[in-house]
């Protein structure tokens, strides 16, 4: 298409020379001359405009040319700021999480017996534990166990514990599925907001980009680049973006242990959860089932508790799955946590985007964007040549009539 556009410009030059030679023979040659002359002007002007987007025309350092490579860093900052202002803000994150029933999904997973865990005690302790369970009042024991458990949880500051668990998970590499889930969530969020991205690029594009229609092509290139980046992060375990996310998780683990404000917020949410009557009702049922199941297993000859933990987890899963009030409480806790993370760590995320784009080689980025826009760039030149010629004919006609 570049050859076609250039050949059309050369053709117009040949027509111009021919028409200029024969213009005195017939008035019609004047129209041909006007068409070819204006077509050359239009074709050259659009060639300059298209070239100026990606490089200096003819290698000359003309001001306001090579727009994309010269402004690569500013484009990176604009993309990062757009992400910060339109994606990583509490209303957007909360709206996205509002349609997700995290507690229900966890309940469905736990309710599946195939996912349950198991535990054992030694045969000698099994008989003693069975006698203790039978000698105590079940309801009072359940209430006492619940009260003692809740008091201990209330005394326990869970934020540092969560931070240590997250730090240990990162050290052991068990955080990788979480990173992949976050990347997939980012892809879904980008997919849901494609029109917003296109509208922002169109609004901030200059007049030349909008007039030539390159803003839409640029938007497509930006979106394709982001989707490709997310896909590379998922398939490449050594991708630099993963390292940045790991740094963010490591900082979260550190803040959970050392940031007083975050620790206070986690403790407040923990207190709300423990004060929920649904949790107490759930525990009473779990305790009775757990006690009955433990007695049944302890009275077996082998004195094993295999599978009891799995049954308890399955019971927890069924309560999560079937109790809307408990689901609401846990989902609200999860939503507040994620929204808080977006507020606290949003700047680090967008800085990661900006720094990544800035590290890209300018020539490579330019070549990829130009290749992505492709044939339409040359159609701009072709259309400029033809439209310029038509305008030239119109001007010549008006001149003849006046």
C-alpha cells in the first residue's frame, strides 16, 4: 500500500507535466492540470502528516514531527494516570466486586467433599477425648468452646498473622495463582471498559489524529498492547510485571505487620464478623456435628479422626453457600479489603505501568504501532491525493465561472 500511494503521487506528477504541456490545446486540459496539481499538494501534505506521526520526514528534525517516539514517556504517564483515575478508584473496584459472590463461591468449593482435609490423633488420646466429650453437656460445651474461641480470636491481632502468612506464601512461591487471578481480573476489567479507553484517547487526541481517524487505530493498538502484556504476564513466570506485583504483595505483607492504620482497620472488620449472630448460630451447628462425628470416629477400633476436618470444612462450606447473611458479611469484608488495597497501592500499580512503557524502545514501539495501523495509513495518503485533486477541480471550476 505504501508503493501504491507513492505510485499514485508519481502518476499525478506525470499527469501534471502532460496537462501543462497540452493546456493550450483545449480548455479541458485546464481541469486536468488543476486536478493533478492539487492532487500532488494533497498527497504530499498527507504523506508529511502520516510520516510526522512516527518519524522525522526525510530525516529532517522538523519541529512537531516524530510525535509518537518523542512523546513516548508522556504517553506512558497518560496511560498510567488514566488507569489510576478510571480503574483503580473505589467506586469502580466496588462496583466490580458488587456482582461477585466470593463467600458463595468459597462455600461451593468447601462443600465439595473431595476438597476436604483430614486429621488424626493417637489411639491413646482418642479414648480419653471420647470420654470427655460424653461427660460434658453438649450445648454448654459448645457455647463455652465458642466463647473461648471467639475471645481468643478477639485477643489475637490477626493483621500481623495475615502478613506473616502472606510473607511465607510469597517465600514458598504459593502466591503465583493469586497473581494470575489478579492479572485475569485486570484483563476482564479492561475488556469491560474498552469503550471508555477509546473515548478517552479520542478526547485527548489532537485534531490531526481525529481528522485522519488515527485516534481509533491508536486506541486499538493501545488495547491490543495491553491485552498482549497481560497474556505475556500469565504465560511467562519470569515476566518483569510479575516481579512488580510480587513487590506490591511483599509490601502488603509488611504493612499488615507494621502499618498501624491498616492493622486497626483489619481488627475492626474482625470484630464486626465475630459480632454477627449468624456466625454464632453457624458455630453451634458445626460444633454439634463435629462432636457427634468425633465421638463416632473415636469409638472405632482404630480410634482415628480421619476425614473429620474435611467434614467440618464441608459444613462450613454449606453454611457459606446457604446463609445469605453470612455471605453478605464476608463479601462486605472482602470488598472493603480490596477497595482499601486499590486506594493504598493504586499509585504503585500505575507507576509500574508507566515505568514499563517508558522502558520500551521507542523505535520498536513506533514500528509496532505503525504496523498495527497498517494499510489505513497509506489509504490516508491515497485519499488525500484524490480529495486534493477534486478540490483543485472545484476551485478551477469556480475560477472559470467567475
